[in-house]
């Protein structure tokens, strides 16, 4: 790891240090890891629904939808948190900063599209969400077979897009940690 300090030029032409060792705030880190854990639980649960025995499929759906509903709300909180906190300035070539911003932006987008489309799809198929079997969740749509399969397709494609984004994200983490040997990973720990 390098101890050198980088500098950026301000709008007045002065140089000020860039702090490469700055960490994200505790709320940002908590939201990041909470969503990561929930997605790593929810995604496989959804995948397993197609392989589960008929007597447990309903339980898989209930857990998958309930965890997905939490992901949606945490992502909405993350968007608010992102808008309210000062971003950490990233170093590196412009193309890397653009790629990172693009992947993160797409993560946010699809981590909202996916649970919304899944929630609406199950309602459109005629199965309203009862969160963990406890609380009935209101839906803006009822049983709507004409749009149910479209919503299901959006949900399924979102899952595969998120998988690709996840692979890119983990690849970038490994690249920064093992090749660049910088402290990018430690910003989120």
C-alpha cells in the first residue's frame, strides 16, 4: 500500500490533498453490507423456487419476497443517504472512475427495479405479499394476468443483470486489492 499523497487542482488553481484513505460513513457502510447480505440470501432463494418441492415452494416464495421487500426499502434509504452525504473522491484514470460510477448507478437502479417488478409481478399473478406471513402489503395493482408475465420477465432479467454487475464489482474489488494494492476495499469495511 502506498503512503504517498495525491493532489487535485481546485477551481482557483490551488492544489489540495486527496485523502485516499477516507472511509465511507458508518450508515453508508451498514446499508451497503446489509443490502449485500440480503441480496446474497434473496437471489439464491428465488433461483431455488424452480427446483423446490411443491410443499415448500410457498415458503420459498414468502421468504424471497419478504427479503426482497426489505432490499427495496434499504435501497430507497441508500438513495436518500447518497443524496445527503458528501461523496468520497475516487482516484485513478477517468475511464475507471466512469466505469465505477456506471456500475454503481446501475446497481442502484436494478436493486430498485428488481424488487418492485417482483412485488408487482406476484400481485399481478394473484398472490399479494404477506410480509413474512405477518403483514399484508398493499399493492397498486391486483390480479392482472395481462401484465403479470411482463413484470416477471423484467424481474428475471434484472436478476441476471445484477449478477453481471456483481461479477464486475467483485472483479474491481479484487483488482484494487491485489493488483493496485490500494485501500479501496477498506473504504467500505
